[in-house]
C-alpha cells in the first residue's frame, strides 16, 4: 500500500513573521506571502532562503494624497517619475524588496 504524502502549507503575514517559527525551522513545506516577508525570512535564516514557486499577483502600492491638494500630487508624481527615470526606484526595489520592479510599472 502506498503512503499518502504529507504537505504543510501556511500563510505568513508581515505582522506574524516575527512570531511564526515554521518558515525558519522547517516545520512547514510551503508558505504563501509577500516579498517583504520573504526577505525577512531570508535575512533571519540564510540557510533556509525561500524560493519563489509561483507568483500569485503583483500587489500595487499607492501614495495617498488628500483631495484638493493638486500641487502635492504633482510633486509626488514628479519625484516618482524622476526616480524611475534615473534608476533609483529600481535600485531601491532591488535593495529592499530583493526583486526588480514589475515591467509594466
């Protein structure tokens, strides 16, 4: 008789990454989470760096500006456009998120 395979899967949020030991100790086989959590796991246990198996989606990130502040919105857009154009936005994504910006950004 063939034995049934066992697989442990866990979702790890940014809030729980400090308290959930599974990704660090090998108690789980797979985790589903964002790249910020994966970077934290990699830094805390370099011997168990997670490998991406499947990308579920690119999560957008927004900069919020109150309505009625068009000058501030324009300034934020100028800063982001300049950072994208000079490569510093990509450099920061690689440094902090450990992956490049999406091609369609």
